[in-house]
């Protein structure tokens, strides 16, 4: 008899707000076999993403953060061949035309506007995971 080993899904949450990180952690508990890593800004996130020992499946990032914003982090990810597989969900307090256009230019189809309900972010996560990277 062979047993299939389940590989945990690795998620990187990037937000400078501890309350948002805790909410996202609670939401991710509804997805079985999920390992969560946290970062408080884009620089710290890039450090995690650059580590060859860590291969993330999903990035959930705030757009407006100190040092390196979620948009700049996404731009860097999109131009790094080893990270092309990474699915991304962005969280933003902005919902204007300029922001939506910036998301589209980066190939971001999945985002939520803060404040968001747990069910909304869970749905966006599921859509991002189901879509091609």
C-alpha cells in the first residue's frame, strides 16, 4: 500500500498591520495543510521570497506599506523568473481607477479592498489558487 504525502501549501502574508495579519491567519485556517510565514514590509517579504529553502505558493500582501510597497514587491516578483509560479492576492485601502489599472498591468486579478470580510478574502484566495499562475 502506498500513502500519498500531502505537501503543505506555503503562504507568505505581508502587512504592516498586526490586526490584518491575525485576520488573514484566521482565514487561512479554513484551508487545510497551510503553512504561514509573516513579513511586516516588502523588504522582509523579499528576503523570504529570495530564500531558496522557501518556495511559496501564495502571497497575500498589503499595497500600502513602508519601505517597499506591495505594488513594488509585485513588480519585482513578476520580473523574477523563479517566482513566476507565485499566485498573488493584494489588499488595499484604495479602490480608484489608477489602482485598478496598476493591478491589471501587473497581472493581478485578485485583490480585496480594506476593510474586508473574512469570507471575501477566503473567496479571493480560492480563486487565486484555482487560476493559472
